[in-house]
C-alpha cells in the first residue's frame, strides 16, 4: 500500500504558500486581505502535520491535534471578523491545494490507494471544519451576549439621563411659572385699570406694548404647561380617574370653553351626541382635555365655516368623538408627523395664523394612548381636517 504521508510532508510549505496566495486572490474573502501572512496561516501547518500522521501507515491517527487546532482556529477566525461563508471557502481552497500538490503521486497509485488517500484527507478536513465552526459559533454567541450586556448598560444610562433631564425640565418649568404668572397678573391688572379710568386713557403711549406682553406671557405659560404635561406622561406620572360619565355634559363644557374663540372668528360650532347617559366609562378630565385641544386646534386653523364635534357608538364595543373643521387642511406628508412634539406643519395657507406651541396634538396623542384608544386623521389641503378618537366601552 502506497504511503502518501511522505509526499504530503515534503510539500507542506508549498501547500501553505499556495493556499495563502489562493485565499488572498479570492475576491470573496475580503477579511483575509486585511490580515498579515501569519494571521492567515494560523494553525494550518499543524493541521497539515496531523493529516500527514493520519496518512502514515506506520503511525497512529492524530485526531486529537486536529481537534485542538481546529477549535483554536474557529475562535481566532471569529475574533478576526470572518463570517461562516468565508471560513467554509478557506477550507474548500485548502482541500483543492492539498490534492493539487499530491496529484503527481496520486496518478502513480492504484485506485484503492487513491480512494484511501481521498477518504482520509476528506475525513480529516471534515473534522477540522466541524470543530472550527463549533468554536466560531460559540465565540459569536459570546460576542452577542457581551453586546447585549453592553446595550443593557447603555440603555440604563440613557434612561437615567432622560429621567434626570425630565426632572430638570420640570423643575425649570415650575420655576418659570411663578414669575411668569406675576407678569401676566400685573399686565392684566394694568390693562383693566386703563380701561376703567378714562382720565388715564391715552396718557400711556405704549399701552399696546403692555397688551403684547400679556399675550406673549399667556402663550409662554401655555407652552410651559404643555411641556410639563408631556413630561408627566413620559415619566408615567399621569393617573387616570375612571368613572361613568355623561358625554353630553362633557361636550357642553368644551363648547362653553372654546365658544368665545369661535365667535371671535365668526365660526359656528355644531355638536352631535348619539350616546346615552352613563354609557361611557373614562377619565372625564382627560377626555375634556383631548376634545378641547382638538377643537381649539380646529378653530385656530379655520377662517370660515363650521367646527363640528360628533360622538357616536361604534360596533357596540367602541365609541368615538370626531372633531371636523372646514379649515386649511394638512398636507399628506405632514399627517404622520403632526402628533410629534413641537412639530408645526409648513403650510403657506397658515400665514397670518398665530403660532402654536406645537404640543397640543402631541398631548392629545399621548392621552388617547393612555386611555387605550387610537386617533385617526383625514385631511385635505384647502378643504379641512377630521380627527377621530376611538375608545373601548370597557
């Protein structure tokens, strides 16, 4: 029986050289191109030496060396950034280079001898690949585990920073409210005095500036209150008070609040309530806040026509409140972003309309979510918008 071990032993250096050249010239082995000569070679000489032992008829098979070196090789390739396909491709090239080197000897051998050589070399390389992939996979899992742990730590730190930022924001907002409330109070008092005493009328040439200070102060106070509301929601500090309510009474309260705004613009408010008394269980204050924000927003962006508030039962399990207007509408690209804090649609039709805080609809979206509902928007530029909030009866 011909012994191919000596032929392989004599050609180990050539096999390694040819294999490294084949690896580096392969366009699909990008990672190998970034490694040094020794980095690519790694434990291949020891693997080839073990195969020599297996081919030798006078020595015992050296499976242990193959296993040890293959395990080491898989771990190293994972650390070097290889993917599984690159490892498999490297071993396919190694198999090809080995048989190419032994080709002269194989041509001289009998069929039985060639079959034995192929079987032993294939068995050895199959064992190498299997063990290599074993540690490669283990190393990858460990990397994923380390990454997951790092992400958890990063997430915890980000959560801590967000909470700290929210606390600082809330504290700052509370600190701003006190002097701002005083400014608004004194400005309002000054204006009322000016209106009540005719002898001082016209004696203050800049009385219009005081009026603007008052309006700006009220806008700033609303912005602070809205920011605090968003902050409380994000911090999970809003607690619901659920109870059966008369929806008609809630709608009447909303109309009473926003009717002066509508009359000032010559708008009509229409109310349709199709739910019976005590049919709805919800948080009355938060529901009123939702409808008020939607209605005041509709009035703000409507210059003529009607604002409609309609409530109805939907499929016996849900109920809805829809606020529709005949206003300027919202562009399709802005409809999905309209509920983001501080977002304001860039609409040329809104010129001349007072700036909003950009938080009203964001608060609505969060309160609707808190009440386990959802909000839908249908809008057409120049025609109007319709906001529908849908809540479960239970």
